[in-house]
């Protein structure tokens, strides 16, 4: 396997409950490395030097964190997999609850927070039509604010929340099992159940949504909209009610940024 993201040679390959996990000491991006692997493969790295977030934002991947990318099959109609990023978020949230993290919640579409502090993030890439790469970055014992001073007061780690965080290998195994479970829900047409679960995590929050304007789609407001987040529909569209009581259905690809209003 050859890729520019590969800085240090692979240190281990092992099977975990139907997955093949490729472990590295350091890569630029686990998602880019996983792009060349078949479904039910995963890549983890001790250090990720050029991690990415949504809309091209950078992500600190320092030692002590969990940097994992998992490849899942997405056969058939791409619209049937619109909820995959949110399903991955639910998988991550359930694992955090299972290990004892109190107060963990999702911020649409890809952040896991405790209070206002960011604990983890998700990035889903579609490099091919029949597979997707689910990237997960989770702060465990690392110190992202030491690598980027702007993160001070913005992030939290499992080490801050639990007396003894699980090992990275134990967390990887839990996350892969949870991704398998949520992928199965989408594959078997249980998207409605997933939406009901997800809508318990962010419903009724007041938000400001910055929109990506395109020439072919009429703008909603002047580049953004304030409203109450009522949840999502089965295609992952945001349902926002404005002050007049009108409900706007906003497709995920139209959203540049969602900011919660406290």
C-alpha cells in the first residue's frame, strides 16, 4: 500500500470483529490513507499531522488522542446513505455514554460536546460511489491546546471527564462495533429509528445557520437564518423554525456553519 499520507511504516494489522485494522505511528490523514482500502477496513494512528475537519478546517491530531478512519460499504442509491455522518455521530455518542461520560451531546452535524467544550469530531469522505470513510477524532489524554493556543478553553478530554479513561485500543474496538451496528440500521431501512434517536440530542436548541449560497438555489434570508432546531428529517435535512413559526428544511450541503445561541 502506497500513499503520500504514509509517513512512518505500518506497525500492525489485526482483525477486530469483522474489521481489518491497520495501525500506524504517524500519518498526515487517516482518512486519506483509508481511501485506498476496501470496506470493513480501518486505519488508526498515534499521531495525525494534517487532520481535517468539515469545510476544510484543520484538526489537531497530537499524541494521546484517538485518530481513526473506518471504511464502510455504501451500495445502491447514494440518497439512502445521506444519514451516514449522523449515524456515525450517534455511534460515537453511545460509546461515550457507555464508558461513563456524563453530559455528552451532539452538535449538528459532526461534533461531540460536553457542555460547550469539544470532545470529538467526525468527518465522512466519499472517495468512491460504493464506499465511505468515517473519520473520528477523539481527545483522550492528548493536549490539543498545546499544539494550537486558540483551542484553549474550547476543548475537553476523556482524561478530564473520567477517573481512568479506557485504553485507545479498547475505544477503537468499541467504536468499530458501534459503527457496524449503526451501518446495519441504515442498510436495513431503519433510518426513522435513527432520526428519532438523534432528535433527542439537539432538538429545541436555538441556532444560527450560515448558508452556502449557490446560483441555482434561491437564498434563504441574507446568507443565514436564526431559528430553533426542531430536528432532522429522514434525509438529514435540518428543520429550523423561525420567529414567525415557519419551518425551513435546509439540506446538509447548504450549511457552511451551525452555531448554537446560548
